[in-house]
C-alpha cells in the first residue's frame, strides 16, 4: 500500500514538467511576437527569454528530483 502511494506522489511531482512545457512555449511565442513588432530589440528580448526559460526549467528539474527521491529513497 505504501509503495503505491509513493509511486502516485512521484507521478504528481513529475507533472511539474507539464506546466513548465506550457510556460516555456508561451514565453517563446510572446518573444517571437515581440521581435516581430520591434526587430531592433531582438538581443534584449532574446536574453530575457533565455533567462526566463532557464529559470522555468528548474521547476521541472526539481519535480524530477523529488520523484527520484520518492521512488529510490522511500522504499
């Protein structure tokens, strides 16, 4: 019973990647739109976009780390 609950909790932790993927897609879409409207600001927009995507990606990595801890430490 306990092992099954740990597996469910690990699956929920991995769902953090779903929100991350949606968020990164929205950031990239809006950045492309902004570059289309203001091509002179491309370098600033791209730098901010990459920084935002990198910070967002850490959420997915934390979710993956938590799921590994749940699966392999709590047996």
